[in-house]
């Protein structure tokens, strides 16, 4: 049986689903005491630092 190509809509949905999963994995908040520590170089940590700085100024 031949492999059929996905239609354009299905290909788009597949890529968006992949991106959403990737985004959700990156955006998960790490709890204190969890086995995986959040890196200071992580984009989420940088964003939080900038937000904290802005709220302190306001």
C-alpha cells in the first residue's frame, strides 16, 4: 500500500501541533525542589527578569 501525502490543511495542522507542544514544553513552570533546575540562560528566566524589572519601576 502506498504512502499518501497529507493534504495542505493536514500538513499545516501537523506543524502547528508540533510547535504548540514545543511551546508548552518551554513554557512549563518549574516548581521549587523539582529535579530539573531552570537555567539562568533560559529565555523564560530572562523574560521573567525583564518583567520583574519593569514592574519594580512602575
